[in-house]
């Protein structure tokens, strides 16, 4: 196949620096996938961790597949060819195991597309040899019919069990049985989970199926696996820097936040370890930009020590460093002098709610006065722009809260001459967040609030605001909170051509609207949280 | 056959250089990067030759530099020939080209 005929051929070549190519002979062939384009998938740390861990094993060969862009999809269909792995160009249906890392619900239809192009039967019960694993999901139920085995929790914590089971037998059935007896794995086909009398009844379908399902976590981050033989693309990817994870989880209690619970408990990596990882990755990749990754860098207890240990190295090697999740207090506090030595980057502040009272309600703990203080000194940090995150659609929110977002942007534009980019999202009651039993605000009210915000925003060339459509928020909430009936909606919308729904520009509501109607989905019940428990309640917290 | 654009090629060369322990020359300023210049363009998906100028902060052994760089270039990219010039000579060539 001549890849030059497709847009961005680097998406399909699989010749990155540090790519691992092994013959399949005598090895267990595994292909891991990400249901979005190469540029996004290659920016996903989880996928890289899985790739490296599995390839450390000499009897396993792990390759990658991403969502192909339209041109390749069309080519494969027209020529009756199968979607293939990047490394060896092996058709997906020749692998024993496929594993998908989901981190955005809106990509579920892309996943079905990859299966179809790869010649993999869509439903779990139709499959004879291949096993399809899914990970990264909080609520597995909407895609339960399409996945044989879910990994619940963190991959590093189950990788040894996974490898052991794959080695023990090559029979699909025997493998699935072994997984069903191992903590951290969930086999949806062994259970029913229907809504009866307004509550979800989770029932094992046979005696051997364990009654409780658990998420698993890495206990010791310092000794958990980190990929250092860094797969380095030859083309730009979305997050074109190496993320070095300094902590996992978050000690804060923002009520809308799913991540704090998904990556619970809060664990930190020692600065010495972080430094070792940075040096190894730089040596292996030559990457010119790094970032220190965590949900909330300001809570990292060893930040001063870490910066003191690495800043000189970054400067000597001319490596850029960004610290995406710092709080503003750090810019004014003891880290100020150290941060000023960083190569230019942007300051990100998750304000979420512009008025103090609402911010207190959602337990977002930041001091806005400091933001304005900081705005005045920002130019001394080499920052190019300020990125702000807001949300609306919270319970008990008033119109003043909406207008306050616009006012805050106005004031900041006045106090600093940097570019400001504001990303405004709608509050969604995501599973396992503190506010999981709240409702999604009515569509009509969300539309009114959106219009109010758009009308109050200051006009400035320095301000860039992104606002997703209300419909895409509704869909995301449905896919996040859905039960097994939502799987039918996903499948139906996919047949109607819904693809790349996470891309604002490509998102279309029509196929979903029709799919919901045709499947008779009681979707309002899911959005409005009218059930006494939830589709995901069976997973131990 | 190679499939990357000229912009990609800059990154590929920069990262390859950074992986070697050669004394790379970096541009000055807030956003230092490896200095690389091209003396001819390259089309995507075409086999061909391209002339690239790489800059070092001190004199390097030509053979050693070529060897090191070759070790760090991705498959499909090779060095056919390398010659060494002082900054003066480069600037002179530039003026002639204009
Ligand atoms: S929103 Fe951020 S700071 Fe708040 S709990 Fe979640 S991860 Fe932590």
C-alpha cells in the first residue's frame, strides 16, 4: 500500500524512533488501540505504558492501531482490505488479543468502526477466537455488549495477572474464565444489569461469577513501571511533549470531578525517581519538550526539591518544561523564582466558577484575587498565554454566575496584555464524582445560559473562547451515565454514520437523535438521574 | 521512500542530534532550538536527496559526527556525504546563492 496517497501518511507507517518490531512466530500477538486519530492516541500516556509493559515480555508482541482518517477507511472498504496494526501491518483479525484504551465516551462509535474495518465481530457473543479488552472506562455498561473483558482500574496493577493468563492457555473460553476469577477484570457477559422497579439489579448469570467487582490500583508509584524507551513520532502530535507523571490522583474534593476518584488514592512519585525518568527519556528520545504531569501539580509535596533538581538540566540541554496544573498561589509564592527560569509556556487556571459562593459550593479551592495579582506579574514568567477553564450548568447557579464569567475575562484582559484562552464546559454529573446523583440541567436552560454567556463576553482579539454545543454535552452525559440499553443507541448511531463525535467540528446530533428514537431509549431518565441507584453502582468504590 | 514533510524533517533531525552527545549549537533567546538549514526542498513521499546544514558549537570530527548521526537517524534516512565548513564559508556560500 502506498501511504503517500493518504493525508498525513506518518499516521500509518509505524516507523517511530524506539518502535518495537518483533516477529509473531512463537509469540502471543496483542494489538492495542485507541479510538481516535494517531495524533491523539500517541498523546495518551496510558497506551504507552501498556505498549511498553507488554513488549518487555519476550513471548508477547504488542502492536498499535489508531482510528484511521476517512481517506484510509474508504480505501480499505473499497478494496475489501482489513485495518492493520502499525508495526507489522497485520490485519486486526489475526491477533489473539485486542485492547482498547478509552478515555472519551464520545469516541465509542470510532471503536465500533475500528472493529468493523479490522474484521472483528461487533458483539462479544459473536466472537470465536479473538478477545477484546477495554480499559480506561469508569462506567463500562454502555459498551458492555461489545467488550469481552474490562480492565477496571490501573493497568500496571493487573499486568502480571494478564500476562500469566495469556500464557496459561490459548483458548478464548479458558482465558475468559481465568480472567473472571481475577480481581480488576470484569466480564459483562457473565452478568445481567437491568433496570427493575427503578433500580439497577446486577445479577451473576452463573455460580462461578464473583459477586463483587473491584477496581485495582497501583500501590507504590515509585516502583511502578514507567516507559522510558520513549516512542518518538516523526510528525507533530497533539501533546507534543513528554509527560512525566509526578503524582497520580488528587487530594482535592471538587464535587464535579470524576478523575479524583478514578485515580484514587492520591500517590506521589519521589523527585529522585522523576529525575531519573526524565534523563532516561531524554537520552532515548531527544524530545525537546517535557511536562510534569499530575491532576494538581500544586499539591505535589516535593515540587521545590524537584525543580531544584531538574531546572539546571533542562537549561543546559535546552529542554522546554511545562507545569500544566499549577495553582496561582505558586506563581506568587516560594516557587516564583524557580518558575521564572522555565522556558516559556502557558499558565492554566481551572477557575470553574467565577463567583465565590458558587465556587465554594463546588469545593473548588482557589483564590481569585490572586489571579488578578498574578496577571500583573505574568510577563516576568515568559508566559505566552493564560488558559482558563470554566463550567456552567451547576445546581443552584444564577444568571449572575454566568455574567461573572464574562466580567472576569474583561477584568483580566485589562490587567494583563497576554492572550487569554477560555474553555467553558457544561457541568455533567459524571459517575463516581461527588455529585454523581445530580441531574444534567435542562436543555432549554443550558441553551439560555449559553446565549447569555455569548452575549456578555468581551470582544477582543486577545480572547479566544471555546464552548461545546449543548447537544454534544447531552450526548456525552448519556454515554457516560448510560446502562446497557445505551449500547443499542451507540450501535444504531454508528450505523447511521456517527463518527469522530468528540470533534466539535464533526459532531452531528441527527444520527443520535434518530438512534435514540428508534431504540426507544429512556434517555431522560439517565440524564435526570431518576433511578435509585446507577448502572455502575455494582463496582465497589 | 519517506513520508514526512520538511517541517517533520526538522524535528527528526533535531531529535536525532539531541540523542547524540555531539556539541549542538542552539539559537539564543527564550525559546532556544537547534539550528538547521536546508539548501534544497523535499517533497512528501518522494525518494531523493536533500542538502542540510547542521551547526555545532565547537569543532567536531567529521567522521565521528557522521557516524553518530547515522546511528540516530530513522530508517529511510541516510547520510550520503558530509563535509565540514566554518561559519565564514557558509556565509560566503549564502551570499553567492542570493
Ligand atoms: S478538579 Fe482538579 S483539583 Fe479538583 S478534585 Fe479534580 S483533579 Fe483535583
